[in-house]
């Protein structure tokens, strides 16, 4: 056989023994990998009507997308594939409330909590339980609160965010006031708080040279000053001195044109704290809110019992507070309406937290008093959300918009239609975490 023919036959035999190619029609097809959903890792709170804290209309059948504690997007319609869905069908979502003037003292924690830091967390948990997701504590906090406020920046947060002012400054000597201001600044407080009030003539107001010393020291350190006032003349004077926040209502008389104009010129925010006045006289008799189921859900029994004591009630009734502070409340409400109509920024605040001022629940009563004064539910709720955030310089809070912390409330009813629906609270979320209720 010729050599060339022998080689050809060998090649054909070898080819017939070669395994079938993986590209043959008998091989299984391998599917190409699918790209991950862009919504993987997000939580979609779906089906509610959402009001984002701005002047925009509510979004029906909304989808609030949250990741790492922050708002990613607000959609309308079906939840996107890949996201973990929390069904909130039939409810309302609104931003968590911001109290621009509250107090954290540790007195509202459970009686078995002895650790000072735990007591601070107890106060903040109670605020959150009622839908107050941020508290600006204007003085009197225990030292443990300084460390606890650092938690406000963590996505794992389980209680209200804390901002604070440190010890309230009311010294009668300029040197002492200056030293107290410097000490607060050294601690890194968020605000300096001064108190200018004579308790309806029963005491002495902080002298103006001492007030000026506080402003000089604070402004040199680029620190903002929140001012406790009662009288309109004092409020106007601290505006001229550079107050960063009017932390109470003017309560002695109707605000005049000069005050209104100066408040508008400076853009300084005004905090009504209407419930502060109520707390001075409401316990002359058993208050109606003691029968409110929403109050009773987390009321501090020991404090209810203290202010319900017949002897305590009698002392309040005979003190003159009901007449004097009842009049102050009515004036505060009238001035709130004047300033709101003029376009002044109103920052929601209650002065809750001290004895007799129930944290979290008083904020809902404050909203009702603002409506009674003549504000609309939207105006009151913006005061408690976006406006309060702007007034305190909290750029990551106050609205449910991209990049902001996902602090929000789930309600059974429409709060823009009826402010009482803030008490239809079903769930509270801070940084996207559901808070135990």
C-alpha cells in the first residue's frame, strides 16, 4: 500500500475515536449570568400614601426605598423587583417629628435602669415611642448624654437622635457667664442656652452685661445661642444681639411690627413651646389626657401618680398659675398666628422632659394647640419636620428625600386632613429601623 494512502487511513481512524465536541447539538446550554437587580439590598416600604415633609402633594401608592438607613428614592406603583418589601397598604407615611426644644434628663427611663447612659437612652426611647425621632435638648442633660449623642450618626440607631446644649446659663455676673459659656463650648455642645426670665416677677432676670458676655464668647467660637425669653422687649433685644433661636413664645403682649420685621429680617426661628404653659397649670385638676389610650400606652406611672396627688393638685390650684399662665398661653397662641401669617419660620418645640412634661406625648398636644391657634395641619406638621430641621441646621433630616436619614412614622389616618391622626401611630422607623413600641 502506498505510504500516502496508509497515512490517510490512519488519520480517519484517529478522527473517529475523538470525543464529541462540547459545541455539538447534544451538549446542554449554559445560561449567561443575569445582572443583579439595582434594588438588591434595599427595603421597599410600599402601598402607603406618603407625605415627604415639603409643600409637595402626598404621593399615593408610594414606595419608599431605603438602604443603609437612608432614603434612596420615592416611587409610585409596584415595588421594584429585588427589593425586600414591607407592605404598608392603606396607611400614611410622614417624616419623624423633630422637637427643637425638649429636654433629656434620664428621669423618664424605667425605674430599674440605674446606669446614667441607660437612663438617657430611656428618655430617647420614650420620645421615639411617640414619634419624636430627633430631640434638641436645650439644657440640663446629665454628663452621660454627651457620649450618647454620638449614636445619632449610626445606621443601627434604635432611639431618637440627640442634640444638646449642656448646662443652661443664667449667671448674674458677666465673668461667670463668660466662663460657663467657654466650658460648654469646650464640651462640644450643639447650642448655648441662656435664660432671661423673672418668673412673672418672682425672681431676677439675667443682667444684660452677663447676657452680652455670653453672646460675645459664643460668637467668637462660632456657636449659636438659644434664648429663653418671656417678654417681647427682651425677645427683640436678643434678636439685636444675635440670638440664633427664640426658644419660647413672647407671652406678655402682642408682638409689634418692629419685632415681626426684625424676626423676618434675621430669619431667626421662633419656637412656641405652648405645652410649657399648659404644664404649669393643667394639674390643678385631673387632666383629660390622662384618659387618652394613646397617652396610656407608655405613660410613666410614677409621674402620673405624683401629679395626681390631691395635695399637689391643691397647691397648683391655689398658686395663681392657672390664671397667670392660662393668660400667657392665650397670648402665645395669638402671637404664633401673627408670626406664622407674616411668614416667620416656626420651629416646633414643647419644652417637654422636665417633671410633669411627658416626653413624646406632649408633642401631639402641642400640634393640637397650634391648630387651635389658627395654623393648618400642614403648617403645623412642616414646623415639626422640614422647618424644624432647617432651623436647627440638620441637613440630613426633616424630609423623606434622597440621601436623608429614613426617619418616618406610619399612621392609620391622614395627618394633613386631621392633626389628631398623628395619634393613630402604628410604627416608628429611625434610620429605617423599626422602633419597639
